[in-house]
């Protein structure tokens, strides 16, 4: 019998309670997501062509992308630059590593609160190591 990597099962659909990814309740994403509200700064261009820089928090993060909400509407296919601080305490209290990512908007959903839910697939990333406070 061939040996399978630990990631072998990650590519198979698995049931997820409360999944909004489809009617059948099966999670189809291949990468595990963490739902931690990491702070993030997002730069990009909104659907009217205006450049913006906004601070927000992530809804979830995986090895291949992230989901967050913005107070600006963006178009699918738009490029965003996001710096995610990998700590949930304020930067003044503790030094923390960050990751800078460039990605493409896969999905942009208008939320009831006039926010835009944005799914981003990473195209590049770079870790930014913590400096002492």
C-alpha cells in the first residue's frame, strides 16, 4: 500500500457544521482555515477606481487566502495588498510577527451592514519578523 502524506485528506470534501459553502453542507476548501481576528491593513482600489488604505480584522485565514470585511466595495479580480499582524493584542503591548500578502479578490459580497465581505487568494507572501517594542 502506498504511503500517503498527512495532507492527503485535506483535499477531500469534509462535512462542516453550519457551512455556508454549499447547500449540501460539505466543505470543499483544501486548506484549513483559522478563525482568529488578526488585525490587518488593506491597500487597494475600490470599484470606483479610488485607492484606499483601511484597517480591519480578518474573519479567517488559511495558507492560500483570507476572508475579511471592508467598508469599501471591491471588484472580483482586483489586486489587494494586505499586512496581517499575527497577534490579537495591541502592537503597543507586545511585538508580533506579520505577513505581507498580495492577492486577487475571488469574491466580494455586499453585507447587510453595508460592509463588503472579501475573499482573497494569495499570489505572493512575505513574512515580516517582529521588532522589539
